[in-house]
């Protein structure tokens, strides 16, 4: 019984690692403007681990990336469905809301599009204020507070952490 829990846990870790590899490749393709390739990578990552999440403070699920890439390609009906799905998840939904609003406006639903766009912009503004509050606190360091993603930390020449 304990062995089966261990093996299923190992399988879950392996699947997540595979999704992470595909996801990273998708982000690189997205940054390079190769949206078709990015969409393929994100879809593979979503198939391997539908709950995959990227980020530290601003956590975005894989479905948000799929929907945003579909929008960039012009696949508006698919983007609408995917972004609605991404919005329903436990992660931050600011960018999913923002892109859903843009998608709906492109599809002709200006009123609903503006509502979702405003919700997304409000969420982005709240996130920026949250980060600014953390940066302005003199008695706390961002690096030690968990407000700064671990993957952004590196060692300076003296061996201390820097952002």
C-alpha cells in the first residue's frame, strides 16, 4: 500500500517535470514571437499536467498561457473558452481576465469585453500596489519574505542574495 502511494507520487513529480519542460519551451517561443510553436508547447504541457502553475507571486496556470496564445494567433472562439476555464482556477486571474476582455471585444461583445478588461486591469493594479508595498517596507527584505520568486534570486560577488 505504501509503495503504491510512493510510486504514484513519483509519477506525479515526473509528469510535472515534463510539463515544466514543455511549458518553459512554450514561454521561450512566446517571447520570440513564435506563437504557433508556443501554443503547441503549452497545449502539451496542459495535457501532461492541467493544473500546472508558473510563477511565485503572480501565479499563472498553464490554461492562461494557452488562452493568451490562442488570442495572439487570432483563435478567438477557442481563446474565449480557454480563458474562461483559466479564470475558474485557483490562481491569479488578472491576465486571463484582461485577455478575455480583449478576446470578447474582438468578437464583437464590447460591453462584456470592457467589463472583463476592467477586472483584469484592476487586478494588475492591485498586484503592482502589493509589490510596491513590499518593496517600500524598510524592515523587511523582499528576498526573505517570499514576495520575490525564487527563480529570480542569484548570488552577488560576496555570496549574498540579490534580485
